[in-house]
């Protein structure tokens, strides 16, 4: 497994992430309160969206669970954030919606947990956030830009935005 760490602060954050245990029934941090207000103003059905740096800060600070909703293949071949939960939103080469997604989520986390969903670009994670909210999860957020970010002028990901482009910690098998 290759570990990609781009600075000393990220190294310290990775250790903190391993030792942190996100609180369940806690007061929402101000950045999540702001995200919720923005989401309500935009008419989103889930609690809101956060940028990758904000998601990392919440995750390593023990204030949120970070769940990767990409496929197992994406995590293996593209890379993933260390120490995160994985529940695929879609599976297989045809990307069929995972019929067990909500059941797996319910088995891993309580409905009042602060949850941050991460996918490739922020679209699948937004759909997962909507589904989780509709199932009764109350504090579900989307990581905007996703792991690989938006498409560039050559229709490729990874250079414009996203987790990796922002230099946040990630690993690759």
C-alpha cells in the first residue's frame, strides 16, 4: 500500500484520525451550521456540503464520520482516504445502485451521527446524502468536489479540484 502524505501537518492529522472517535450527539461545529443554512437556502434535502479541507478537519478532529461511497474498484485503483468507512452507493461495472446501502449505513452508524459522504466528484455522494436523509439520518453532509474533482478542459479529473488535488492525505493499494 502506498501512502501519499504531502506535508507534516497531514502526517499529524493522519495519526489523530486513527485515534479519534467521532461523537454522536454533539453540537454541530460552526462550519456545519453554516453548511446547513446554505443547504436550506438552496433547497437541498440533506444537511449541506463541505469542502475537502473542511471534511478532513472534521474527520481528524473526531467530529464526523467520513464514508467513501465509491466502488471498491475506485478505492483500490484510484486511491482513498485512510481510515474511512466504505459503503458503495453503486456497484459493478454498470454502476447499479447498491440495494443494501441504507442497511449497511444503519448497521455502521446511528441516525444522529455526523456523516460526510465522499465520492469521485460530489454527485453520487449528494445522492447518497439525500437517500440517507430520507431514511431518517439527520446530520448528513456531502463532500463537494469529491476525491478526484471536476473535469478539466481535456475531460480528465484530478487537476482542477477535489481531495487529491488539494493535497489532502490519501493512500493507494
